[in-house]
C-alpha cells in the first residue's frame, strides 16, 4: 500500500514526510532545551543525561510504528530514573542507529542521473526544439513525476528504519527477563491492558500478568477500525500524528521532571536505588508519573473512603497506602486533544497545517504545470492528455483527504474502546472510519493504475490520435489538428508558456528540497 500512497497521492506522501520532519525538529528542540538547563549541566549523575539522549533517538525513530508508554508498577519511571537501566537505553538507541537507512552511493548516483537527464532535456528543448509539440507534450508528462526528486531526498535526509520490526526488537530487549518489564513498547493488535490510569497499581488486572487484552480490536466489514495506525512504515506516519506527539511529549516531560529533581540534596541517592517494589512510588514521583487515584472501574483496587481516617503507616504500609492515594496520570495510547499538553497541541496543529500546505504545493505544483504545458501547446485546449493530468490531481486530492479523515475517525473510535474496553460492536463513527478508509484505498489504487495507464498511453501514442490531438473536450466539433505547421512556425507562440512552466517547475523542486533538506541529522551521542 505504500507504493499506492506514493504514486496515487503525492499529497499524502508529502504530508507524512513533512509531519515526520516537523515532529523530529520539535522533539529534538524540547530535549535539547531540557539537556541545556542548569539542572542537567550540574547534575552529578551522568546516567540520566545519557538516558535522555537515548530516549530522544527512540522518540525520533518511533514515528513509523505505533508506540505507547506503560507505567504500571512504575515500569516507565523505573527505566527513566534508575541507573540500572542505563544500559538498556543505550543499547536500544544503538540498535536503532545501526538499522537506520543511510545515504548510499547507488541512490545518489540514480538521483543524480535522473536530475541531470531532466535538466539536459529541458536545456535541449529550450535551445533547439521550442515549438515542437511532441517535445512539449513529453516535457509535460515528465513534469508530472518531478515531485519524486524532493520527496525521495526528504525521506533519505529525515532517516527511516531499513526494515520492519527493528524498533520492536530494539525496545524489546528488556523483556529478556520476566522480572523486568518495559515502559516503552510497540502497541500490537490488542487493546492495551492496563490503561495506565492507575499508574502504580500492583498485580495483574486480568489474572494473567499480560499487558495485552485477549480481545482483538473491533472490525467493521471485516476491516479493522484502527485503519493504518497500526501499520508499520513511514508512509503511514500521517495516521499516528496525534498518538506519536502525545507519546513523545509524555516521555520528554518525564525526563524533564527527573532531571529537575535529580540535583536536589534529598534525591542524591535516587539514581542508585535498587529496582525493587519499595522504591517504585518514590521513583514515580521523581519523574512526575505518580497517579492521583485508583478508580475501581479501571482496576480492582478501591480508593479509600473519604470519611475513614487514614492510620499512620509504617515504612512498609505507606507504600500500599500511597499507591491508592496517589494521582491519576493517564498514559493512554489514544489521547483526546484536550488531554495533550498545550505545547504539544499547538505543535500538532501547526505541523498539520504546514504539512498540508506542502502536500498541496507539491501535488498541485507539479500537476498544474503538467496540465498547463499540455493545455497551452497547440492545439490549445482541454484534451485527453491535459484532462488525464487534471483527473490524476483530483483523485490524488480526494484520496488524501479520505485517508486523513479515516485516520481521525479511527482515532476517535479507538479512544472510545480504550475508555470502555467492554464495548461491543463498531459504533457509527467506526463504521464511517472504515468506509472512508475503503474509499481512500480505492482512490489511491485507482489513481496509481491511472498514472501507469497514462504512461503506457504516452509510449504507444494514444494521446497523439486525432481525437486527443484536436482538444475534443473543449473544442468539440470545432476541433482541428496540425498538419503542415512545423516547430519554427510555433516557436514564438510556445516560448512564453514553456519558459514559465519549466521555470516554475525547477523553482518548485528546489524550494521543496530546501524545505525538506532543512532537517539536518546531528551527530548522536549516547
């Protein structure tokens, strides 16, 4: 399906790429600000800084998989605060870096040949073949594909994993021991249990100790209502826009809080605490992950009765009482917008807006240039070729919006299931999520097929038939074809539209490369 997203809707592919770039810049800036604070600089424990740098690597690369945080029994807090887990963070980051797709010589050579060939074709056309209708139409067909150059360069620069399941393998290393659980994991096809509302609750909620429910996510027409949120791959990053930004923001906030309290005198021994049950509450408090209460609808533990006085607790009993009395800190996989921090929420909308702007710019920038060159080439008017280009752009746009709408509806539906796991059947919103997903799939596949058909028609000369060459769609019975005119006769009429379209095409490609290339991969030190 990734191929159909790329060829069927350059707008959607560009949207995913731009979201990925902006998200990485945003989370890198947040971690950079935290690590440059006075608390981080004078921190006597270098382990927390190393763990924070490794967490940044994980957060950046986590966009192409469905990630979530698990704080049950203090899992996440323990990994963040305690030095015994530093090795896990470093190993996970190094594993992700080793599987990151880099720039290869063959890729550079292929892109260079493609760009140079296109430029030479343009130069030859403008110097020797101005006015040649066949040359103009070939250039218009080539303009339809030039979005590939900046998009490929953008994905190479932003960095992706070279195969599936590398992130699962990296963060799953800690699961080698049954006694050590992971606070970060790749969400699967099951409803998460626990919900991480009652953060420090002890013991399994279902009697098995598993962190996954045995009930699979809901389907409608045998199609999963979560859509492509669970599909690994950078092309599907658009579907995880909100879940990822919440994941990254929560992870950063926990590290920020831990770094802030580390240098306090009362916390000098915090990093060196053993990873035992007795330290979970204190460790959670240090990372800002202490819950407010344990609601009986989420866990078997009951909150204390307000009228009952709480007896003085011993050092052993205080942990149990704190577990019940502490605060709610939801780490849900599917948050509502109002549950996301104000900084993350504003970044989310800004990234959505700019990514959509870039998608429209690249999609319709290339499509409109191809359409204009075909439309303004004698015989001028709406014909088979220009009409085919216009249809391609329209289908691409509708396919993009259908997939984005489906992703939003899927998120809303899955949030309802996460809040009420016992809910049966697919609600109306879930049905619409599946229907818009199926519509989007159909449009993307159909548009990909249409693009390939157009390319074949270019090769076999279908667009050169009398019907197509006469601009029948716009001229109707008054259509005509060229018989005796040559390129020199049409040169003056063709110079202006050719020059404008080619110039705008080059400017668009260069501008897109500059925007995507503004993301520079720094040297990572973990």
